């Protein structure tokens, strides 16, 4: 399965973010607080960001509490988060490959109540043949998401939601349709 076109995903991300600007920003901010927990916080934070993003993408109203959804099935989200960053440990840039392969696993845990192992297996089966296209997608979307931090630090709360909604859109266009 190939990712959707990057420009399309980012446009959808921007449009959904504009519609729910304040609730999405608040939900993503709350989720990002979980990233302060050493080692395991990233998986919990990403789960919250994806939940907020999916709700915005689907026209629903995200809440601050949605940012903390990672505590549901916390162990599964933590392990999935660790799988996504294992590429960082291996060779720094490898994080883009492992995140590209496994980011949708977080959403499968949220949406389909899979455990981390089943979500990992589903991701590998779906994306291992197209990992280069997904790596490019995640790299570009991630760069857009981090532009706010580069520009003025706090600006990440304006660019990160666009990127996470673009990732949620990629899920909807691939596993969301088949799952």
C-alpha cells in the first residue's frame, strides 16, 4: 500500500486543523505533555495526538482529555512507540523508516483494539514492500510538523497538528479503508 500524495495529505491536514483550531491545538498540547515522561512518554503522546487528529479529520470535536487516550492500553502504546524510535537507536535517520513502518500501528491499537504485536504484524504486512515511499512521506510530513519549532519554538503547536492530521489521513486512505 502506498501513501497518499504528500501535498494532498498536508492540504487535508491544514483544512481539518482550520476547522477545529483551538480544540486540536489544546488536545495536541495535552498529548505532548506526556512526551515529558522519559523513554515511554513518546508512545503515549503519539497515541493522544493521533486520536485528536482522527477526530478532527472526521469532523468531530476533540477535547483536551483526548490527548491522554494513550493511557488506555498504555503498554501497547508504549511498545509501539518504542518500535517507532528503534531506528533512532540503530542509525539516527533510521527512525524515519521505523516510524513509517509502525506509526499506523498506534492507530490500529486505538481503533481496532489490537495489541502491539498484532498491530506490528499488520503494519509490516501492509507496508514492508512500500517502505521507501512511506519513509519519504513520513520524512516530509515530519519536516512540516517540526517547522514551527524551528521558526519560534511554540510554533510547533501550529505545525505539528497539521502533520499529525496528515498522518491520520494516510491511515484513513490505507488501513482505515481495509481494516
